[in-house]
C-alpha cells in the first residue's frame, strides 16, 4: 500500500492508499486544502483537528448542494424522457380529408364555346381589317 504525502492547510500528512489511487488522493487533498486555506485566511491558525473538521464540513456542504442540483437535473431529465416516450408511442394523427371543388362539365363546355366564339370574332375582325 503506497504512502502519499499531502499538504492541507500548510501541514503535511502521510496517508496510505490503494495502489493506483494516488491521483484521486492528491485530488481530494487539493480540495480539502483549498477549503482549509479559506479557513486559515478568515480565522488564522486553528488546531489541526478543528481545521480538518471545518474544511470537511465545508466540502460536505458543497457536495450536498451539488447532489441537490444533480437530483433536480435527473428529475427534469426523467420528465423529458417520459414526455418523449409518450410522443413516440402516441398514435399517428388521423389523415385529414381535403376536398377540392370540381368544375362541372357543363361549365367547362360553356367556356370552350365562348373561347371558340371569341376566336371566330377575332378572325372576322382581322379579315375585315385586311380587306
């Protein structure tokens, strides 16, 4: 079991950890040291046990706040996933029937007759002008 030297609040500590976990120990010690440094700047020199206790409590408070935020985010995600599942499983909307008006055959024939008369009149007028 490797022993690692860590510094917290300006004090050195020898701590044992599992092989391969040294990085995690240094990372955790750094967080604890940052909190201890804040305490030392605010209060000054305090007994080691009290410094570690207060720094640990400050980290625990931050962790609890992050856990609350994480829980809220997970709840929101679960709501969105449920909403998405509901939308995916919803039946397809019914096809909408659209009716397009149809021009009656009688009207079409009448318009063709009017067009033919107009063309005949145009030819008559053109012929009168030419002659």
